[in-house]
C-alpha cells in the first residue's frame, strides 16, 4: 500500500495508514473527491482480478447483467443504458461475442440494427458473475455493520444524485475556475 508523504498528506485530513496513493497537496481542497478516486481505482482493480478468473473484464459483467435482465438489446440502447460511448460498447460486445457470451441477430423491427442477446453459455456465467459481485461486496464492506452498510449506500447514492443534477445543469459561459 503506497503511503502519503508528509508534504502531500498535510492538511488533507488523510493519515498515512488511510491513503492508498499519495495525496497531492492540490487535492487538499477536495478530500472526498480524492477518496472517491482512490476507492473507485481499488474497487475496479479487485473487480478486474475477480472477473479475470471467469473470463471477463470490468464492465463486461454490467453489460451481461443488463442483457440477462432486459433480454436482447440494440447496441445503441446498451450505450445509453450504460452511459458509454459507441466505440467502447463495440469493443465490449465484440469481446463478449468472441467469448461466446452474446450473439447478434437482425432486429425484426429495424433492418439497419441488430440485437445483442445473451447466449445459453452465458447463463452459467451469470451464477459466476453473481458470486464475484457478492465476493466484491464482502471485500468492500468487511467490518461494517448492517447499519453502516445502509448508511454508506445512502451516502453514495446521494453523492451520485448530486453529480447527476450537476451534469444536467447547463454549463455557465465564461465561468472562471
């Protein structure tokens, strides 16, 4: 675990044992934002390790979860659903297709589009994905009580809603930062 140096950790409210990467002094005015960055990086790293064992990369399992839940989807609908971009989704679907977890079939309502659907082989993968997510949840929330887990979830949801609201606001012209 990387430690915060005295110069970079001062004033940030982060102790050496808590920081997983050095906390730059410039991040001192955004300790929650820096903590979110560190948490997201570590969460993705652990997710990647666990998912590689079942033949997936981070993000692919989320596409599969939506397909299992919603059934066949147009690729553009997956882009919107995942708040992704077309190029990333194209790569993700191509890799899932090469692995045998999804297939494309022509859309019955739009001749220009194809539907992405989970294959029979992906249904065994679903149990593995659920197991991985359960394991990731246990790692992430180890030592937290049920009340602390509920509080953490509520706080994360509120932070997300703050960002969703901010993203929906039109940018201020000529805003000085």
